[in-house]
């Protein structure tokens, strides 16, 4: 049986997609897959070894578009470019 846990921010659409693929919703401690918003590192230390999460600790800067934009903008300021110099898009 495939099982999933959703935190309170999961949308009905996401829940419907998992249900249509045979997933059963279970409590956090029993589910195989955890569908959550960004959590702090302490959340991940409490998971069982076989549990899978859709998030990684400390990756919130990629989850939110405003943080991703800030990160890419800082990278471009430090490196003068986002693309490596050896990338050539001319055909």
C-alpha cells in the first residue's frame, strides 16, 4: 500500500492527484511519503529511515520564487554572469 502524509498547507488538487495514483493518506509517523512545505532541520531528524520527503532541509531559498530570485541575483553580481563562459547559444 502506498501512503502519504499531507501537512495543513497541501491543496486539494495535490491530494486528488495522489489519491488518483493509489496513495492512501496516513498520519505523519505511518506514511511512506511526506508532502510538506519547508521545514526546519529538526523535523527531518524525527523521520524514520524509510520515510521520503518532498523537501530538503535548508532549501527554502529554492522553494520560494522571491528567495530564488535574490539568490540568483547575488550569484550574478558576484560572478558577472549566470551562464558559464563556455556556453554558446549561436547556431
